[in-house]
């Protein structure tokens, strides 16, 4: 077990499939701020397949040491304090420098302390990051400017050739054209890259907007991390068309017992008919070791019988009563539920001994928990139809040509097609099964003797297996249908494996998708007057979709959120601080630097005034200017100015702790996106380090 | 950046410039000279050290007992594979020290610095146990401005909690489990809740008879196998639940037979064995001292060098194998036959089927050394036997080494031999009792090791939050120093923060709440009294001392008084022989009038500045046997006790969690609550948590989830720290259905 030992503790969290997904992923980091490298650290440690660190040519030597003063004039660097960054240390002593001689690292790996020529930020960060985990293949790329970088061709090259592997590392560093790149793999063959995840670390809109569009166009997930003074946020831009989540792992998962379904499935009926009426059982042990499922089903029989009698009675009277709810199969109204509970209570002889009856009473709600597909899953199902699936599944010309000039819209990634195929199969299954999804097939623990528990377990397991093969058949059918209609055109999707179908069936009650608006659309709404946003908008290539629907949905959502400010101090509501931070970005758009770069009070106050102006403009364009909390705490000039002064005071400082927290959150979300387990944050996580609070918003 | 005042001076290190901008020069100065104590340098500890160093802290001491293990490397990022085996605190503080930025020079904008600020930065490791009172005591704690906890077990947390309370030093406590985490601040002057104000769910305990005779779930077999491990390799055979001597055998028989009356009170002669002592059912048991397997186990222990001096010559592998086969035959065949003969399984659904290991089984190549082996393989009975035999041979071969590191006297999930042995023994028992599923080594490790999933991301978040709480504490201390107010105001600035996996109703993923008030019934921070129920005629002072005072109440060096009479005392200057005579006495026979029903004992612990009154009640009948259940022996009944009042009782909320997560007493036939005895799981080391087998993958990262979620939803005041030890995470289900 030696080889797996390192990951033992995390395998128990996300399983072998999650670990595989991590191992097949390439993570791109754009920018090497502390926050970005912290995020990447938390992905390198658990064993992401490979990383590509991209940064411009800033020389960390200028900044790291106390020996050489920073160059005068406005800072060309967006990271004025690289040494708050664990992975960009002051050059001479590397954090691990001391015992480097006995480190068994590949000699060819560039490290801060072994190479004589000063390394680029990207190279240094990459070397120190990969040192954390020899399983991870590291690549780095230095570009003349992150703002001028053509991200779309970078991604296209990645998709075609994989990460930059060769090219001598230091020789081209002075050349003006892009790239000094090198691979710091330790000689092992690189794992297959199936997924790419992009992380933007503390970038201004001049970088973010083109990056966001390139990710959108290539259907790559993008995580934007930001740490600024005591504030920070993580913004997720899901790949197009959405990020499917099969294993959403809700924190409350009701047992899938199907008690309400009438008639019960065959296996359960058999168990029922083979168990004697507990009322007639004399042996106390027999009674007290009957699984509560049987108790509930017998109680339900009783209740149904009673219901029938009542109804008959009513009918005889000739009065006009409507049979209420559940088609009479299970209790629906509160009165009926009470009635059912009292039946269970009546069946109990000795509640101190008959634990199973106590359990039955406690779990009585399972009898009327419908078990049919929920509205949320219904929404997911409604997003998929066979027509568009067929269109997307056919290999497009673009794919064959490899050209991106005739680009019309993001191609749907194959794992989404896979998901859609299973959803289509599920839709067919639901039609044939009265809207009941495939059975999960596991039962909760309960007081019972072994024989009856095992029989019950077996009945559920068998039925689940039957349902699984039904889903399998449905998928096959859908696929055959598509093949028939595709005119011989090859499909981009094949049959899922048995394991995939099984996982899908088990989780079909909790399917989710994450759909976000791309960041460039968000910026266009929030600050259309920004010169950066405006010039970006004019360069729009079209075909980027219309996000008005999400946009207005988002606003309603946000207004609801504003109803619930921070309990003790509404000023500390994370949303307000996000707006202040967003205003700093707006300031940057207009001045090319962040506010607070003075030490005269007057100049600082002028910056604060302008930041405040940006705040007001932003809440206006977001349509929040009538929300109570905004009016009281942001549009109120005294309070709003206090916030503006606070962010101006930060002077772009990156505090390591905040970077560490935000990096922790960002990597957690990255793991969710990579493994497809759990639903990632939708879409912005705001951290307020002043009050140690955080909120999730869709801005 | 415009040219500021510093450009004429050596510049402030960039990182500190940022800190100064955001926090202000006064707080930065405080950070530069404060002394910080960090307990633990594991997952959270590594993050904390990095954060402390990069925040400019210059004087940090680190206490940790552990050495670096391979399974740490996925998150404890200051360690590399070549560090495995070295003390964590040493490697970690060296790495951290290299990151500490130089202090900013004196400038017009920074206040005058004191010596502590300008002195060389020191990150001092202490490779030791925080229970070592000679080194880590109240005066030592008083040297620090703040103590940070980065621990993974309840016992050490309790210790640090008490020392901090006694020293009046603020403690920043944290814990994680999977994606969940919590951070809180404990400060006596601020009147906050202490670590022990809320009950820590104890380990799931199984009735002894379930473990010994009527297992019905894989976890029962795992517990049994761990006891067998203790029996074979532990320092004292008596410590194992499977240990049998005449006394316990007789007690067992008495419990079964119809009232042999008052014979329980055996006099000292209980160790001698006569044939006539054995009752009908035991006849098949064959020779020896009444136990079917103890003789073979004793032989085995001396053969593999556990009981003999370490320098004797090693035993021949063939001798070990044949003795192993003898012991296994006794355990899995003779003993089972005996139990069947005793009608244990008359009412059971399934009668166990004895397994007799064949000669060729013990000689076979064990599964773990075969080609193509993976930890998710499931072993056959023959595989299990060959694995056990090869474990024993390995141990025998290592017996010559002066300092054998394997196996450890205590079961350790990360010890390869221990894990293979326990997996094999547990599965063999599962085969005998027809329990499914048979566990792979990977699964067994999850169950036996009580492993809490741990990942880098949560640690990063929690450690960052801890340091931010430190800033608040330092700011408050600064206000006091500069005459701006009194101490004890941490409730105004610090928060109890949960990291949740899902967002709460209000959209928060981090949920800060105000620091709760102390539980008025807390015997640790409120000196409230403890009520104790036990059999005062049967309990000796020694039992009371070890099981109640030390284990349950966590006293280190207790002084026990009845009225004005000291009946027991320990500590550096105390002659232990003085009270030895009292230890063997029954509670009622102690000096000072004895500790019978209604009496009050006073217990003091100078080392923890702790004093508590224990009011004793007597009870002699506990177990109301459910008909049809296996009877419980008297020994178990005598040893039962109940602590109330102060030691907080389990709240309602816990009940609901229990109900959900361990409603699982599942299809177990033996679940009489009253009859549950404590399994002596003293493995208090690392990552302790109760895990049970699950059905679908490693999916549930701690059922505590549901509890935390419920908490935040209902705004309940109750909370429990999540320990990595998982004491907050009562149970997590896990098995992997994917192959690894």
C-alpha cells in the first residue's frame, strides 16, 4: 500500500474516481500572487496531474530583498509584495534551501537556489510548487505581458499539443516574443490530460476580460481568485453550457425506501407477504427485531384499510366527500399523518423494549416522502432534449478542421454529452415508471435480526440492479436512435460504463447543474463606462450568447440576499465589501493603478472619493440602489466613505493570511469542479477578513 | 508607489509593508514582538507556521510529539518524503524560520522597537508530549501572549485547555474533518466557553459480549481483532478484553448459571485452576487453564519475543508458524466450539462455523507479498491465516533488534504489520460468523484506524482564520497595554467560526457567531461539582483513580481528599509508597470515613490549577437483561459507572445524531443500551474516531455534517468542536467501491 499511502486520508473523502479526475487535470495559473500560489499549492498537494504557471517577466529579485530598493515610479507590478508569497521567496534563501543537498530532486529541475540566472516568477513558483509533490508535472511559461497574451491560442495549443514541454528555459527569457518555458517533470511520463482548469490570480480587468472570454469559448472552467488587503473573493465561471454534477452529495439524504409507491415493487411485496402480521406475533423477540420498514408497511396497510372503510362509510351515507391526497395510497394531509402515526403507536406494545417501533415512529415521514423526482432535478431534466443532444453529439466540422476562425459558439464538452445521454435515458425511464427514479438500492441501518435485515437488503439491491439495467437499456436506445439519425456521422459520445451508470442511478434523485454567466458579461453590466470594459465590448466577436435571462434572475437573487445582512454588524455584510473591492478595480481601469498610492492625506482622500463614486455607480448599474442595506450602509455617504477609505488604505497590499484563506476556499471549489462531486459555489464567494465572515452571491 | 518616508531608509520588507497598510503600525509592532505557542505541527500546524512566519511573527515555540509519516505528505506541506521519520516540529519550524521576513527598521512611522522585536527570530521546536508537566506547565504557558491549538485528539486538547485557563492565556482552538472545520477563542478573563464546556461525544462502545461472543457486523470483528492484537503484542495480556483468567471465567459462568448466590466475592485464591471449576460447556475446551486459547497465546508471546528479553535468540520461523496455527485453531475453532456448546447461539439466526487452519495455510505465501497485490483485495480464510502467520514471523525476526519499531505495543493504523494482522484476524472471524462484507485492508484501515479524512484545503482555511483571530486578540491586548481598557473583552472582537460545506440559509459558508458563555456546570472552568454513581462496595481507590479521575476527568497529578483526610496524592515531591495501601481498598473502606453513598470527595490537581468536588452515589444493580440476549458477566456490571452533573450529559441534539448515524446498531442482536460496556479503547493517539462500514463509497465525509448543518439552521447554541480525532464526527461511513 506504500504507493497509495500519501493520498490515503483524502481518498476517503473523494474516492478513487475523484483521485483519478485530479490526476487527469491540468491546472493553469495566470499570475503568481500569493493567493494564486496558495490555491495551486492546495491542488498540488493532493496530486493534480500537472500545472502550468503563466506570468509575465517581472523579476522577483527586484522586490524580494531588502537590499535593493524598489524601482521608483508607478509600480509596473500588480504584486507589490511577492514575498508575502511562500512560493516567491526572496531569492537567496529558498524556504527549503538549507538541506537542498540531500533532497533527491531531479537535478534538471530549476529551483530558485540552484540556477544562476534569475528565474522568472513563473519558473520560480513552478519549481517550488512541484517540489511539494513529485507526482505533479510542472510547466511554466513567461509572457511579455499578461494583458497582451492571446489566451485563445494558448488554450488551442494546449488542446492540440499539451502543455509546453521543451524549449530551453533561460535562453529565450530576454526575447520579446512570448515564452521561456520548460518542463520540470521528474522524467515520468505525463498522465493523460483530460481536463483543464484555469485560475486567474489577482488580475485586473485588462487580463480578466479576454481570459474570461477565451475560457468561455473553449468551455473551460475558470476560477478567479482575489485577495486585497483584508478582503478577498473567489468567482467561478462554469464551462459552457454548464457544469454537470452527478454526485452532488447533499448533506441530508433521505433513505430511498419507496414506501409510498403503490403497489410496492415485487421484491418488497415478497418480503411483506412472507412476514407475519406483527399484531399476531407473540414472541417478543420476533416483534422487537422486525425491521421498522416492515412495521411501517404493515401500519400503512392498516391505514389504507381504515381509509377504505371510512370512504365506504361515507359513500353509503351518500354525502359527497372527495378522497383526499395520495390517491388514498399514503397519508397526505396533516390529519392523515397524525392518524398514521397513531396507528404505529397503537401497534407498539412496549416502547422501552421495542426499539424498532420507536424507530418506525421516528421514520414515519418516509411513508409520505414521495420519492418521485424533485423540482430541482426536473429543472435539470428540462435542460436536455434529444434534438440538441443529437446536434451537439455529431462531430462538428470545426472539430475536424481544428480551425477556430469559423467559431460560432462553445462546443459542448464530451463529459457533458455523457451526462446528457444519461439524463435522456433517465427521462425515458421516468415515463415508464410513473416518475419514480431508479432505486438507490441501499437501506439505512436499523434494529433488526440479521435474517430479516438481509432479506430486505437483498430485495432493495435486486430492484436497484433491475433499474440500473433499465437505464442502461434506455441509454442504448437513445444512442441507437441518434446513430440512426446522424447519417453516418460519427458521434462524439459512446455508451457509459457500468460503473458510470451505477453512480448515476444512485444519485439520480440529486442531479444538479451549475450554470454561471461569464465574467465579461458581468463586468459589462456592472461598469459599462469603464474604458477597459468598453473597448473589450467593441472587440466582441459575437456569438457569445445572451445572458439577459440569467442577468435578471441574478438581480432578483441578489436583492433577496440583501434582505439578510450580517447579524451583529450590517456594515460587515460581505456583499458591501465586495462592492468596495469592485470599485478599486474600476479605479484601476481608469488610472492603470490601484488607489492609495500616496502618503499625503489629501491625495488619499481624493482616491477615496473616487472609489466611493465608483461604488455608487456600480450599485446603480446593478440595480441595487434601492435595496435597504445598500441605502443605509453604502449610499449613506459617511458610512460609504468609511468603506472607501478602508480599501484605499490597503494600498493593494496582499496579506498572506487572507491569501491563505481565499486560496483554501478556491482550491476547495477547484476540487469540486475537477471531481464533479458536490455543487460548487454559485458564483462568487466573498471573504471579509475584517469580521471573518463570508457570503455567496451571484453578482 | 510614490516615494515614501522609507525610501531614505532601508525599506520595510514588502510583506510587512502590506501588513502595516492593512493592520496599522501599532498592531504590526505587536505581531513582531509577541511570543506565540503552537501545539501541534501537523496539517493545521504546518499552515499555521507558514502563516505566522509570513505575517512577521518572530517568536514562536512549537510542541509536537509526532514524527513524519508518509500519509502526512498530502497536506503537511513543509515535509518532503526524505523527512519521513523525523520529528514534525523540528522540520516544520526550520522551514518556517527561513520564511520570516526581517523586521522593519526604526523609522519615523514605526514605533520604537523593543528587544524582542529586533532580536533574532526564533522558531523553537519542542519534540515532546504536552502532558509532560516538567516542561509544559502553567508557568511555561504564562510566557506566551497567545496559544494556538493544532491538535488532533481530545486528550491533548483538554490538557492545553486547562493549562491555558490556569495561565490566563487566550487559546485559539481549531479542528477539521473533511470539508468541515471550526475555529474558536477560549479566554478565561473574557468569560468564554472552554473546550470542555460541551460534551465530547465519546467513542461508540460495544457490549463486551457482542465483541467476544456475538458479533454481527464487520466493525465488531475489527474491534475484536484489535483486542487480539493487544493480547498478542501488548505489554500486558491483562489489558486485552480477550484476556481470560479463572476469575473471569468463573464470573462468566456464574452470570449464566442460575444464581450461585454470593459466590462472586472470590478470595485471593482465584488463580488456581482445578478441573472441577469448569462447567459443562467448557469440557470441549480441552486442556490448559480453562481458557481455550490463553496458553497458546502465552507460548506465542514468548516465542516471538514479546514476553522475553529482547536479546534472546530469535525463534525459528517454522516454530512460530506451527505455534501460530495452534493459537489460531484455538481461537477460531476450539473456542467457537466451546461457545456453541454453551448454547450461546441457540436463539441466533446463524450458528458460527469453526475454521481450522490447515498446515499448508500457515506456510503459504501471504497475500500482501504476492504479485499484483492491491490493498483493496479481499482475502480468503487461507489468505488470512498465512498473513497472520507471516506477521508473527516478522515480529519474531525483529525481536532481536534492540529498539523494534514494529509492531508497536499499541495498535497503530499506520503500522503495516499491525494493520495486516488486524485485517486478517478480523476477516477470519467474519468468515466464522458469516458476517459480510469481508473487508479489504484499505477498508479495514478506515474502520480500525478511525481515520478522519483530511485534506489540504480545509486546513488552509482554518489556519488562516486562526491567525486572523490572533490579530483580534493582539489588538485587544494592545488596547489594554496602552491603557485603553481592561482585559477580558475578547467576546467583542473574536468569533466562533464554522466552516461549512454547504452554504447556510443565509448564504454564508463561514458562519461566525459570538463566543458562547461557559456552561455553568463545567467542572473545568466553573469548578462545578461532579456527580458519580458506582458500586462503592466493589470499586477500589485504584479503579476510581485510573478510570474516573485520570481517564474520564483528565487529572494529571491528583490529590484526593475525603473531608480533611488526604487518601491519595501524587506529584514530584510525594512519596508514592505513602498511599499505596489505600489503592487496593474499596471505596467504602477508605480513611476519613470512606467514600460511600452520599459522600463528597475533593480532587485537586496543582499542575492544572484544577479542583473539583465529586459527590458519590452507590448503585449495585445496573443491568436489566433483555430476554434472549446473551447475559453479561458480573465483572462488567461491577465496573459500570455513570458520571453526571458536571460532566455534561449528552444533549438532545446528540441523541438525534446518534439516532441517525448509529441507529445502525443495525441488525445487531445485542443492543441493550443498559448493557453497553466500555470497550477499553485507549488508543487515544491520532485521528481517533469511530467509523462503521458503509455501503456506497467514501462518500460521507463525516456525518457531523448533518449536525453542523442542523446547528446553523436552527441557530442552536449547542456546538461541538470538530476534532480531527473526529470526536465531533461521531461516525463516518466509508468503504471504497472503486478500486484504488
